[in-house]
C-alpha cells in the first residue's frame, strides 16, 4: 500500500500484518450493590487478553522531509471493558409498598422544579 501526503510533500510505503487471536482470556472484577433483596446494581471491569494475536505495521517514508525514516507499530490485541447494569434475581419476594416509595421518592423530588 502506498500512502501519499502522509506529511506535506512526502510519500510513504505501509506494510502491515494483523493476526486474530487463537484464544482469549477475560479476567473480570465486579461489584454488586444490593438495592433490594432481589435487585442489584452491578459494576464490572474486565481485561480482554487476545493470546497469539497481534498487529504489526511499518511505515517507510520514501521522499520528502522524512525520507528514509521508518515508523514501526507492534501491538497486542488487548482491550479493556467497563459495564454497568441491573440484576434481578429470581424467585422474587413481595415488597411492601412503603419500600418502593422510599427508594423512588428522591428521584421524584429531583425531577420537580424548586422554587427560588
């Protein structure tokens, strides 16, 4: 692949190789905050590790101010993930109406306009 105008007035040649991982591992760390006995707020962070996979690239400038210089990139296929959600556990228990009023009351008050 030939890239023109990589830098003003220069040309470059790009070679690359992308290899998909043969296997991946995902260590995960999470926290559950119980709102009720069967409803939880969940936070998770994971590190997705691609084994035996990588991306390599080499950019060789053929002319211009950067002539004969080479830029190399060699990266592993690792990514990070962050997730948040609600978890509802079954079977559920019956809740008194007072419990729902207590948890949703601050949300209702937050949405109402306040007098100045």
